[in-house]
């Protein structure tokens, strides 16, 4: 007869199992939160790009030519940009050709960047 219980490997595992499960749940939650944050950021970029494109097309329809820069769209067509957060690549190829429009996060990479 034993006066005390022997400390075996499985009793130690059983003692740490709730803590490990809690850490796994916390990790899954943080991973989901991080993924949701990336999705929101991508959607904000898409919406900013779309609003600039829509304003450029409206300008073309009203004035007969695309604007030469984004500042014109901000000033005359109400486009709002968070210049602290985003950079706009706006390349005009001609007054009657839709400009190349791309919005990227500051310090981020353009879709045109190619790395090998």
C-alpha cells in the first residue's frame, strides 16, 4: 500500500493539458484576428482604388478628358485619401485613356514589384 501517489509521466501530462488547450485556443483566436485585420486592410485598399477610378471616369464623362493627377480628383470630385496610410500610383497615358491607378500602403509593396 502506498501512502502517496506516484508522480508518473501521464499525471504530469494531465496537469498541463488544460493550460496547453487554453494556449491553443488563444493562438487560434489571435490568428483569426490577424487574418481579419489583413482582410479589412485589403478591402480598404480596394475601395480607395475603386473610388479614385470611379471619380476619374466621372471626370472623363463630365469634362471629356481624364485628370492629370489625383489632386484634381480630391479637389473637384470629393475623393478622400488617407495620405498618412496610403500612397497612390496614378499614371496618365493620355487624356482619353483611363490612367493606371493603384493604391498601396505606405512602406508596402506595389503589385508591380517583382522579387525572385
